[in-house]
C-alpha cells in the first residue's frame, strides 16, 4: 500500500469524523442489554441497516433466546478475506447513580465519549464500518473480502454462537479474524493480545435449614449456612493466590521462551492503574513487568465474584442464615478445560466433607492462542507503526475470556486485536468511555490492515 493512499485514507477519516461520531452516538443511544432482554431486536435492526447501507449482503440467524446473529459479507478485489467478530449487546448499566451522565444518552466531554457500550463493543463496530468507508472512498472497492459476524449475547456467555459457527463454517472461513476489542496502553501504544484465557463460572451454595433462626436461641445448636460455605471456600485458595484444588495446574502449558521475551519487553503496570480503581496496591510486590504479566495473563486464577448470606440491611438482625451462596470464576490457560476443572472442584469439595455444597455451572469458555510468528500477525503488528508511532506491543495472552476458541478451533483462523479502548475505558462499569483520538486511530489502523491484505 502506497504512502499516498495511506494519507488519502487518513484525510477521508479526518474529514468524516463528525459523521462517524454521529453514527456511534446513535448506536450507543439504543439500549441493548442481553442480560435483561432489553432492546436487542431494536439494536439488531440498527446494525443490520448500517451494514446494508454499505452494500453488505446480510443474513440474520435466529436463536432460541431471540438474540439474532448477523452474518454479513462484502466482496473485495483479492482472494483474501478478513472476518470481524463483534457483539451488539452491552452490560447492564447499574448502578445508575454513579453515572455522571445517563448511560444511554451519549455525552462528549474533554475529548471522550461516555456511554454504556461505547467501548464494549459498539465503538469497535463503528471503527470497522468507518474503515470500510475509507477504503471504498480511496480505492473504489474493498481490497479484500470483508465479513462480519455480530452477535447479541456475548455479555451472557454467547450460548448460541457455537451452533451458528458450526452451521456456517464455510461461509465464515477467512484468512484473518479481528476480534471484538482492542486498546492502547497508558503511553498510547496499541496493544496486541494473541490469546484469551478460558473461564469456568460457578455458583456454590449451602442450605442448612428451611428458615433463618434466632442466633441467641439456636446459635450453638444449628448449622450456619454462611459458615458452612465460608469453610468450603477456604479450601480453594491460599493467601499467596495459589489454587488448592488437587490437579488444578496439571494441564497448564508453561510460557514459551518467545512468550517470556515478549512479556519482558512490556512496561510495568503502573500503580496509577490500581489507584484509578480506588485500590492502594497490588496483592503482592512485583519485581518487573515479566512477573506482573505472568501473573496477570499467563496463569490460571480463582476469584470470588460475589457472596451472599443472611441479613444485609441497615442495623442488626441476629439470625443464623439458612442459605448462603457464592459466585466464582476460574480463569484458565492452555491446556486447561472448564470440564476438567469443574470435575476437580466437585471432587475436592466432596473429598473434604462438603458434598452438601451445591454447584451450578453458569458459564464456560475454553482458552485460545494464536501463534506469535504467524505472518498476518506480524503484518497487523507492523501496520500500527505510523498510526501510533511504533508497532503494537504484543501480549501472548489476554487476562480476559471470550468465545475465541470457537474461531481458532472450528474455523482454524488466527485472531488479532485492534481497537479503540484505553486503560480507563471503564468497561462494565459506570462512565464507560473512549477517547475520540483512539477511535480515529483505531479506524486508521484497521483500514491499513484491510489494505495490506490485498498484497499479502
């Protein structure tokens, strides 16, 4: 791709910034909360119309949960193809009182756009649509075939995505997949995440009676569900962070030498990132970035996400709770599987006298990896250089999870990340936001990737 074409694309994107922001605003103004079945059909209609306006052939696949999946295709000049995976659903916006402006009334302040879903994931959909517009304006056509698969229930663990991919494998097969997110680090350099940890999300519950009881009368006579569950939870992890489930680490593939070299090149996660969350420090001191990132993205984990038992209101209420429950997630790395870890968790509880603790699996995803030496990965990393001032910084894994394994396993396709987020985007939290500059740079980077697919 010539430097002149790059400059023409950049000029087009800059001159159409207002229209890009207006379309993003219209996307974010529509609630689409899959967990609450709110606005999903309306958002599906908006996304479909945006694709059809750009000449995409659009197919809607119905799902049992009434969250349609969109598959769209537009042919290009070369035989190469790129698949964009995105989702049009968003997280619930609560607590409303912590939003400076309402979550579905997009607001621009100090160079940022604030709205629920602006980073996760509507800003990324707009980024890709705007890149398509720029390429067509400069080239007169798309340099390669462009495909989208956009679902409406990523935030509820994508229960129907595997079936859709299975039924449309040939239609979706591509040379490269751009995943649903991407971001820059605190210094403004684009980040590349070449893998995703898996997840097992479970609920553990204890019930020791039908009714709560007076703690003065029954406190030393009846079992207490809150204590019962607490004792069970204490078996899962020690104070150093080590997971205590026998065999938990057996299938873990250690980082390769290349992985370690890439991690060692990264800057340390600053204390300011922790302090933005209202915390004071890390769980342990880290000597360098290698130690930090091995813990953050290359190691499996066990996290209590929520606890509930007994009286939670104002003032005292002296009871023995009859019921208690906890929600936990286990983040997994290759070659752990959710099925293996669920089996070992259940066995661990049973063998330690806690067969009465009920376990429900609320969600699961396998981990996934894309090879660091794949030539298209290297192209994407290099394409960032004249947008961000240097190539992308590469993480072999992301700490988060998602259905990426469906693409790497079923479609046999490498996955890369390119996008519009930044460290304080506050995804899943009040005041979610992106920088307008990051949005524009994400479009510029995405357009270069598609253009260079013509030559590769």
